[in-house]
């Protein structure tokens, strides 16, 4: 279990550092002569997708490559991971996100005049949503997109899927990229409570008070998808009717 938890810590750290770090340092950037060199929404979306893709291939065979409390919960409902592993996974995922958030803050403070308040890629609704979207709109978006994300993960790692032979990480990473392209303007995209927690307290500006929805909505979406998948689609080993395997965590999953 120690190896699994270590993999989840490092993978979540990498996800938050790569994704949120790209938003903080590179989303908006101008050269000395005023030329815009920022990567924008597209670049940030790709950064999140690439961190998951590389993390899954690096650590998927060790821990399942969840890097996300919602994914771990959905995997437990789908009987892809034993329930007793969930608390430990959640703890190290949150810690990995927080350490990454701290590293981002320390680096950002190396630039004179940097103010972390409102500038740490936190998630939010209402006045703290990039596009001013309401709590209901943000909650609905996070529930639906997290649910779809779990369905893609479970389908990509199903024994019957060609992706399970080596391409699961690609489909999962591209799905997370697409999710960010949809929802960065809405909520700054969470679908991952550890990602949200990792920067909320460093960001301030209302983010800690709104953090609850970025736990609740992704967990609801993941639980629905994880519970429904075995009954909607079955499985080559009928996972809903079989005991969880000892090596269940060795199937690639993600953030």
C-alpha cells in the first residue's frame, strides 16, 4: 500500500503543479516588447490533459493513477478498487495537491509584485467564476463532466477495451483536456477536489468558502457514474457480481 499511496501523492502533485502552474505562470504572458506569448485556455487545458496522460503511464500500474478523490470514489463504486483503500488515497491526494499549490506560490513569489489573492487558478462560482456563472450552473457542470470523465476512465480500462492494452492514458488525458475546454470559463474546471483544495487556501478571495461545491459536485458525479457503469455496460468479468481483485488498482485510471 505504501507504494500505491506514494504514487498517488506524486501523481496528484504533478497534476496540480502542471495544470494550475500553467494557469498561473503561462496563461497570460507578454514579452518585454508587449507581444502576447500566453498559452490561454487552450494551453491550460492541454497542460491538465498532459499531466494526467503522463501520470497514468508513469504510475497507473502502481496505484491505478487516480490522482483525484472523485475518481477513487467512482472506482470504488464500480468495484475497481477496494473501499478500504479510499481514505488513504484521499489523504495523499489532498496532500499532494497542497504541496503543489505551495510550490506554485513559492515560485510565483519570486516575481516582484505578485499577489496570490485571486491569482492561484482557484475554482469558483458567481463573482469568482471566470465567466460569472451561478452556483447552480457550476454544480451542474461539475457533476455532469465528472460523471462523463468516470465513464471514460472505466470504459477505457475495461477488460474488453482496446485502450486497456496500452492506450487508456491517451483517451483519459484527451478527455480531461476536452473537459477543461468546456468548463474553464464556467468554474475554472475542477472535476477534482484535490486540485481545488491544492490552491484554494493560497488563493483566498472567497475560494476557501466556495470549496465545498468543488468537493460535493465531483463526488456526486463520480458516484453516479461508478455505481451505474457495471449495470449499464456489464464487464467481461461482471465486476458488479465479483469480489474486488487484489490487483484491481493496477488498472490505469486518473484525475
